[in-house]
C-alpha cells in the first residue's frame, strides 16, 4: 500500500522530481512544494501520513522549526528529513525536533521509499553509515572540515551562479534567457558550463549537488566567487 505523503524542499525542482519518482512507485503525493519554510502550514492543512522535508543546512538554528510545529499540531504525521551528510549536531537537532528519520540527499529512490514506509509504521529511520559517521566525528572531530559548497562556488563565475540558482528553481533555457536578459543560445552555453564545472550530466544532478552541499544557500547570502572569476 502506497504512502500518502507530501514532499517539501527549498528547491522546487528537487521537490517535483522526488514527487514524480514516488508517484511512479505507487505512492500518493498530496503536494510537492517550496519553500520548506512554508511546510508546516501545508502539512497541517493536508495531514499526510509522512512529510519528506528537504533541507540544505541541518545544523543551522531554526532549520527544524517546521518539524516542531508539525509534530505539535499534527503529531500523527511522520517527518523524514532529506539533507546533506550532517554533523552529529544536525542529526540530533532533527530528532530533537520530532523527526522520524534522516535520509541523505544522494540516497537512491529505493532508500527514500524504504524510509517513508518505515516512518509511517512508527520506526526511527537513520542509515547505519550516518550513525557511524556521526560517532566517528564526535570521537575524532575534524579541525577544519572540507567545505564542498565553498569549493564548488569558487569554480563558478557570478553569472554562472545565477544560472545555477535559476536551474534549481526549475527554469528552462527560455526563462533563464528572459530573466537574465540574454539570448537563449547564451543561456544554453552558461548551463553547459555550469554542468561541466560541477562534473554532472544533467540539470537535475546540478540542482541536487548544489542543494546537498549548501552551494545555493551560500549564493543566496552573497558569498563571493573565486578571486579569478569573471562575468
């Protein structure tokens, strides 16, 4: 029996892609929505069995405020967080807020599906490797952890960053061109360069990578590109 669920993520393209994949696997998706900040209102109104909640910054203060409100007003709804490889603090914060599970952004759709089914039945869902990684970091904290999002951002020019943001928002080549005031052929070239620099083969992969590493959030806060970047 399929799960009655909602998919909420700050990046609409990811939410809609996940919703489509889960529908094809027989689940009933009530809504695929963005941004995640509005998740609580949607979930409270629609009352799914499970809410799949995407976040790119699990360790940030307030990241799981929607989970707290959902569990307070709809305690029967199970919330599964979909996010990057978190710090121990990120995992702890998710479960402290009331989440039933934590799944990595780069998990296969089969893994996401298993998490949803287990969460609906009342089980806690965390991949063993996530727990192992969390304990390893607690026992041997890295002095200067690698920041993949910052590294990737340094590869892109400001214009390519804007293109990536628009791709993640689900804009096609025509909309990107109109929004940036450039020719469609130029927009297409920018998209191809972004994919090449990020080492991915599709727009969906680029959006997923950017969300998983927090690159888009860094771009939103105005983190400057590399010193050699040019328009």
